[in-house]
């Protein structure tokens, strides 16, 4: 008997397409029920996006938000990964850093936005800092758990067989750590965009958030929905074009066991195909 196979690529695309069509259908139904002032239709939103593209207002705003979000995200990932790896290797360091991680996770993002605007003013530094302080503790938790949960028997066996350190790091430690770190990084990437837009909206520093603030002031629901759709489209593009290929490349070893790619955990009792 062979183990059940995971969903094929074609089936996954069909399911995703069906989900998008369902969302558009519900969106159109909401528009029909409440009207354009409350919920503009998909067609009105698409036309607004086209006008923004033609008049040149779309891409500069996207570039500004993306630049600040990426800067804060990159710094947060580097900081969180480094500190998380050290905390996972040393219980003393982990206990020392845990209160800081709890504090950073416990403070609402809006509170960090307010503090960042007070500390850095209405510039891009406030956006970068807010994204960093939001991303770092999430990545820290994933990295620390990835290091701590490495099977001790596996490490002892590798030492007993005198596996070279380079092979041990790249073929044992790193793949296991990535299985915990990658979901945290993916979550942090989505949060970085949302936090960046929120900080821009409150701080008036340009970008998509500033455009949303202008739409709110003008009671222009269609423009607001167009900017929201832009953020969602960017996140979906990052998911499909960046995160999914990276996930398949970095975590491909987990697909040897059925259900690993779909559920994020490997089934030990599944038999390989013969």
C-alpha cells in the first residue's frame, strides 16, 4: 500500500482560484446589499486602481511603503534569528532574553507606532522601527524553538559517527531550525506590510498609508478600497512568487512524509511509496 499523495500543483491552483472567485462573489454581494459608499464593487475598485496607475500615484506609494517595510523586516529577521539561536543554545541567555521578548510581543502594535512617532518624528525611521520591533520577537520565538527542539539523540549519533561540523550544521541543524523559523518569517513578512501602512497612515510619511489617510479625509471609499486591494495583492504576490518557492526549496525534505507540506508536521507512521 502506498501513502496518500499530497495535492497536485494543478489541484492547488484550482482550489486557490475557487477561493478567489468565492471572495469576489461575496464582495459583489456585499456591494449589492450596502452600496458603493460602504463597500465599492470589485469593478469600481479595479477602475480606481487603473486610474492610479495611469496618473502615476500608485507605484511611488508602493515603492515607499515597500522600502520602509523591507528595511524593518530585514533588520527584525536578522536580530530575531541571531538572538533566538543564541537563546536556544543557552538556557541562561534564553531566560535573560525572555522578558524582553514577552514585552515586545505584549505591547500592541499601535502603541509602538505612537512611541515611534514620538521618538523619531514623522519620518521613515518611525516606520522602520515599528516594523522591526514587531517582527523581531516573532522571529526570535521561531528561531529559539527551532534550536531547542533539535533531537538530542540525533546530535549524539552525529558526534559518535564523527560527522564533520560543516555537514552537521548544514544538513542537520539548519534544516530543522528552518522548519520552525520559516513559518515565523512568513508571518512576520505579512505583519511588516500591515504595520508599515498603519504607521504611515498615522504619521503622514508618504506611502500607501498616507494615501489611505487622504482617502479617509475625503470620504472616498472607492480609493480606500483600491489601496487596500493593492496591499492584499502585494501580499499574495509575495506569498506565491517568493514564499512558496522558498518553502519548497528549503523545506522540501519534509515532503518525503505525506501531509508534511500541507499540515506543517510530518507523520512518522506513513510508509514511503514503493
